[in-house]
């Protein structure tokens, strides 16, 4: 082992790239400290960027940004998280051997599936809560339907429906004012309810983002840093989509920004939960394990967070987003150009993770 380690150090001298220097500067502490810093990085800047967003932004214009974020999430999952989960991370000065444990692989696969199914259940539950109008997902493909409903209800108020034209009432000054019909009240209530449900879902999803960051930093500093980059790129269209939906739900710009800051607290809650699980639930990579772990394997409860994160990322990067990217219009030339742009953005996001 010593000879192999020495050969590896000789054959692969340590080099400090610009990326590693940036990561070392941004994350200088322990895994717990770095996880909290990462949560601050992904929660602060995207929310402050909302101050630059116009109130009438259309979420459908975010498709290229969403494609870029998908490439980053899938790249992080396939290039970093899954190899780390099953094999561990390479070290520049040591040769590592992997002990194959059939039950260990099964447990890791179950944890990945639990993460995936958890997001399916959350999305399905919110679709039921909104009456089938679309659940919450990180891509915000559902936002288009809600925004369209809001736009239709706003247009109905501006132009007046047949019922409201027939039900005009004279005001005190002699002018007539349209009476609001029950159908318009129902539409407005539905859109507003969708905004509040979106906030609840956003809060919950931010908890899972916090879990992802904490588990990745306990796996290794590099995995933590790359996961932070992937989540950060994903948070920008995520926050802008939520912002647009809240505006359409009747929030003022200031109120929408304030609500987004409140939901960011969920990320810190998730990070603290993840840190607690890692510190007190054990981690086979960092703890001195006495005796067998889960199902007689070397796994501890803390080792379950990273595969759970991979499962949630797989859901967000595939099921929640791909349907939106598959949407096309009647203009073939325009759609072809849009598709090529989306693929270019997706490959760019994945390329950053690969690099």
C-alpha cells in the first residue's frame, strides 16, 4: 500500500487549479461550516437578483435557463454524486480499495429510489391540492398554466364578461361600475391559492436543497463545492419562476421578494437537519464505526442522505423538467432554433460539472 501510494504521488503531482483555489476560498471550514456557507451562497444572491426582475416577467422565457440548470443537475448527479455514492472519491495521495457489499448496494439503491419517489409524492400531492392545475417542481413548468389563468382572469376583469356587462350597477356619481361575478372571484381565489401553495412547496423543496448541501460536504469538499454550483445555477430560474408566479397571484414586487426570503429559511433548516444526521447519525467515511451498520453493512444513517439527494436531483432533472423542454409550437423553424439553444445550454451546464 505504501509503495502504491508513493507511486501515485510521483505519477500525479499535486496541482492547485484556479477552480480548487476558488473553492478553498469560498469553503475554508469544516463540513458543517462549509454547508452553512453554501446555503448562504445559494439563498442570498438569487433572491437579491429579483430586485432587477420586471414584475411582468414571463416564466416561459426562462426555458433556456432551465435547460442550463438541468444540465448542471444531471451532470452533478451522474458525474459526481452517483460515483461518490457507490465508489467513493479518489484521493491524490492514496490508493483506495472498494469492498463490494451486495446489501450495501441495495440500500444505496433504495435510498435513491426513496428520494425520487418522495418528490413524486410531493408533486402529486400539490397537483391534487390545486385541483389538477399542476404541482410544484423546480422547473416551474406548472407556472405557465397558472400564469395563463391569471392573465385570463385579469383580461376578463379589464374587458368585462357578458355577465358583468349585464350586471353593471350605477355608482353614486352616476357612472356605472361592473359587478364582479362569482366565476371571476373563483378564478382569482384559485390563482391566489396557487401562489400560497407554491410558497409552501418552495419552502419544502428548499429543505431538500439544504439536505443535499450538507450531505455532499460530508462526502468530500469537492463534491460539496460542485453540488453548490449545480444548486446555485438551478436556483436562479427557480426563484425567478416563483417570483413571476407570486406577482400573477396578486403579490406586490416587495411582498413577493419578502416571501422568497422567507422560503429561503427552509434551506437553512434542511442544512441543519443534514448536519445533525451526519454528526449524530454516523458516517462510514468519517466516523470510527464499531460493529456493523445498517443491515450488517458498513453504512450508517448519515450515508443515506447523499443517495436520497441523488434521487431528488434525478426527479428534478428528468420528470419535472423534460416535459417542459418537450413543449413545441406550430412554427417549426422557430422551435428548431429554440431546441438547439436549449440543448446547447444543457450541454454547457453539464460541461461545467464535467470540468
